[in-house]
């Protein structure tokens, strides 16, 4: 069939119309803002806060903690949360030394005022890894560092040495994602991946109102299995050495340090998981805190219940975040409200 | 950069604009395309650009030596040797050095010897198997005086490295592509619409159908064949046939679509292969450009030469498919796959000779061959054989292939693959593509093509929106790019 330029223009108009209709339609049904990532934390760090909280994707809960803290202190105390998707202590420590340090220090290496407190939110998972060669780079073990932590210079250096690889493409992909973060289609694409895993699950949840019982149960069983066997991989050498470096940084700069053992969904932890993974991990961290003079707050099971978590059984849902922030500031974290009185932290 | 990377969606329109807004002369158009091609290739691994540049300059120079030494066959042969040694030498070095070293070390160990050869871990240059064959084909054509050497180095460089085909073909003959590059091109509505349509259809096949089949069925079955029941293993390998078709036919369509946007026509690479009723027909429909290369430059010269190989057709087939297996990868699994194809082709050829003999004696055999039941049995045997031979092709090693074959007959595994709605949709898409040329489906295609342009645009737009939402995140790599 012969085409004319007129038919090409009409065809293009049809395509543009359909895409605009899809974009507008999706805005009606899905208007969630993009999730906080490292980049958002870096932007916020243009203004030095009182407290810097570094964490895995659970850092989004720390963001809510910061909002609650600012409200209770009449905006006199600021907390900046930096959330690194997929976590791991080594990756978070890399972030501190390679991206955050330059933003919280002056040229002489002194920490900028009014920063006085460092928080580090972790779970047992953040210290878990298969045995890896000590010679491999942080990036080789942690694509999340490449995706969210790298600067353009990191990418350029890697590209010049290794060319375009599956690993360094993570950086490029994430840059594109940010460039199109205003598009509802793109936001939806990532929301489907992050919240539902795959497109069919999204359709099922949208139509049926949730995943079939068998699949939710299957996910719970996988979590049980993961935590039950967590003791085989936790407290890895690489991550504990990274924790040492994290602590050393805080001490060197006279920053008060709190390590928060972040809440987990209670029904993902079986009696076996509790005994073999959660309790030994907590005990080890308390011992570590004692030996290194670091405050450890164990919130693993104390403040939230099953209803406070998302469908992924891992992250805290929005009402849960508020509940956690209020309870924490009312209890073990109440000292943060007095952070401007320097002697409180000593 | 790859066709499915998001940066390609910006790279392509940018090159398109630069190409068409400039003066419509050959030198400008080819310069833009060549520059873009080197960026495309260099984005993979910029240091390896030197390899493709060296090969291009060497072959350009040698092809002109062929013309200069018109009557001096001895020197022409020497120059051909230099060219082939460089092209095939680099291909072997990058692709097979590791395989030969590992195999040699295994052999030495089997003999009880301690010595071992160093195993080099090399980065495989993007598309080396494709552009090497295209260049070798050009050099042989020049040597045999089938084509004249390219006069312009610019044209020849583009012929070797055109970004539309450098990563994974289709492998063009010099007589197809060079004449197109040697004259100025003009954009017409047909080039634009057919290019965009081919690209979108290719992307759908590759990123949607191929990925869902791979993720939901193939990867599971082949990762632990001992755990799945027999039916699941049959489903797994059949799904692999559909996946590899979607992946590569999809890629080829994207390449053809890309080239059309610059008013260049690349050869067809797939022609509904699952409709084939014999193995030779299948190999005329599947990866067409590789197979015709193998027949043009290995089979035909070998079996029509004056030497010992003359008319030894079975041996020719054996060599062609052994080469095909080796071309696909440096592993024993690919060699086994090639040998199985060779066996199938030899059996078919001899059956054909036998049957033709029967036909000459009794015309009823001619009628039988034209009947539907004969056609159906031929089709079923062809496709089943092809699918079965994909087991070693996909398996990580010979041991896994053995477990897979045994499991297909009788598996103790209890796991069962379930076909997800997306996989089913992918299978429907592949079937629809095959049936589109058959009655009555061809009428539906024509009906859609004659619908108002705006309406067709809306359908395409919605297809793009669905692809944005549904295409899996793992869809960035092509199976055939690794060969």
C-alpha cells in the first residue's frame, strides 16, 4: 500500500493522541510521587541538617521521622534521610565516603554546622552476602551503588576502562528514569516493577484488589526461608569492616552515632528465624555497640505490627511510617528532640 | 548501546535528522551514517574500534590489489590469504582462543599431564561474527570477480560498520548493500512508514514476546532440568524455539526498520520459519543471511570445485553445519547442535533422492507428496526435529543437555511449568505473525492497512504505551548478539 506524506502526518497525530490519552488516563489512576532515592537525599544535603540518616530503602521511613522531628521541634531540628535502594552496609559506607562526605565537610575536612548526629539504619540483611573475593570492587558486588550512588565521573572512569557493561548500564538506566520522572507512563512502569514485580500482578491487583492468597502465601514462605537461613550469610566480613569504617568516620568527626535495627514485619519471622538469625544478629550488634561506644536501638519487633507493612512484606506503609516515627520519638529516640543541647548526646 | 536501550530512542532520531536535513548527497549521508556507526560501536567498547578500522582499511587496500593484479593469480591468492588470515584470525582469537585453551587443558589432564595453557579472558567485540563474515564475503566476491572493489573508502567503511546491522546482522552481500551506499538516498513516505512499522514490530517481538517466554518458561526449565517433569521440559524447549525466534527475528526487523529510515534496504533474515515442511526449507527461512553465506562461500565452492570434494554433497552439508555450530559459539554444545543439523539435512537429502526415484516409477507418490496428510507429517517432523536439537543449543554444557534429554523421556522431577498469561500472549503473537500471510488472516491484515491513518496511529500509540508498561526490565540484551 502506497503512503503519502499526509497519511504519515495523520498516523503520527494518532500515535501522539493515544500516548497523550494514556498519559492523562494514568495520571488519574496513579499519581504517587516517585520514591525517595539517593539523589533526593543529595539535593537535600545542599542545606546541612542536624541529623544525617543513612539507610537502605528503609530510609524512606527516616524521611517521615525527619518530618515528625521538624514538626515537634518547630522546624528547629532537621534530619536528611539518604535511602540507598537494596542496602548493604558496604554499599552504604561507600556512599558516605564517596558522595556524602564532600557535602557535609568544609575544605579543611571539618564537618559543617549544625550537623552533630549520624544515624545508620540497618537490618540483618544489610550484612548478608555470599562469599566474594576480597579483590572485587564495591560496585561489582553492589549494582545499587552503580545505579544510585555513582556520579557521572564514576561512570566515565568505568566506561573508559571496561566499555559499556551490564553493570555500568545501571547508571545510564537510572539517569534516563530521572529524566522522565514527570511522565506518568514511566513512573507507572517503575511502580509496577517495584510494587508488583510484573505487569500481570499489577493487572490482577487492580482488577481483583490483591494478589491471590496462594501468591501472598508463597511470598511469606520465601521470607520465612530467607530469614530462617539468614545466619548463613549475615555479619559478613566485608560489611562488618565497612561498619568499622562508618564508625571511625563518626568518631573522627565527633559525630554522635546511632545504629537503628530497623523494624521487620513480625509474621515474616518464624521461631527458627528469630532464634537463629534475628536474636544472634541483635546480640552481636549490641556487643559491637558496647565495644565501640556506639548507641544501638533495637526496633526490629518492638514498635510495629503486621498491618504496618506493604505488600512486599518488607517496607513500612505510609500510616506505618507515621506510627513508627511518633512511637520512636516518644520513646527511645526522644533524645533527638534535645539534639541542639550538645551535652545530651555525650 | 543496543536497539532496546533507551538512549537508542534518542540516538536514532538525532542521526535521522542530521542525515536528512543536510545536503542530499552521497558523501554527506554516508559521513553522517559512518560517524554514527562508530559512536554506536564505540559506545560498546571504544578501544575495539581500532580492530574494525584496521580490518576495514586492510580489506579496502587488498580488494584494490585484486583489481590491480588482474591476471596475476598467484599474487591475488596471496593477498586473499592475508585478508582471510587477518579476518578469520581475529575472529578465532577473540571467539575461540578460550575454548581451545580450555579443551586442550582438559585433554592434557585426561592424559595425566600437569601442564596447562593460559586461558585468556577476552572481551568479544560487538558483532564480530557478523561483520567478519560480511567482509569475508565481500573479499571473496572481489577475488572471484563477482563485484568490483568499492571505489570510496567511505562507502566501504560504512558497508562494514553500518550501525543498523553491525551488532547482529543481517549479513548483507556486497552486491545488495554497496550499490545502495554508492548513490544518494531520498526519503519517501514508504521508507518512513515501513521503517517505523518494522522497528515497532521487531521491538514487540524481541522485548515483549522473547522476554516473557524466556523469563517464565525457558530459564526455569533449563536452569534445573532435573527438577521438572517431562511435559514441562517439552514445553521449556518449545518455548525456547519461540523465544530465540522472537529475539532474533525481532532484532532483525529492528535492524531492517532502522536501515529503512535512511532509505537503505537490508536483506530479510526470517520468513515464518515455523511453517517449514522440511529442514532445507527451514534453513531457507531461519537466519536466512547466515545460511546463504554458508552455502555461498563454503558449500557451493566446495561441492562445485574440481577437487576431491566435488559433488560430495553430504560432506558439504556436514561442513556447512559444523561451521554453523562453531559460528554460534565456542562450546561442544554448539558443535553437537551443528552436527545434529548436518545429520538431519543429510538424511533429508537422501530421503528426497529415494522418494524422487519412487515418483519416477509411480506417479501416485507425486500425488501423495502434494496431499495434506503428507504436508502435515513433514511439518510436524521438521519442527519437532528442530525443537529437539535446540536442547544442546540452550544448555550450559553437555551434561545439562544429557539430563534434559533424559528428562524429556522420563523425568523424576515434580515441578511443573505453568504458562503465564503473558507467555500465552507471546505465543499468540508469534502464531499471528506466521498466519498473517495465510488465508483468511491476510485479509484481516489488509483490512487494518486500509483503515484511516489516524485510527492506525491510535492503535500503534496504544501498543507503544502498553510496551512501556509491560516490557520486562531484563529486555536489554539479545541472545544472538553474543554469537
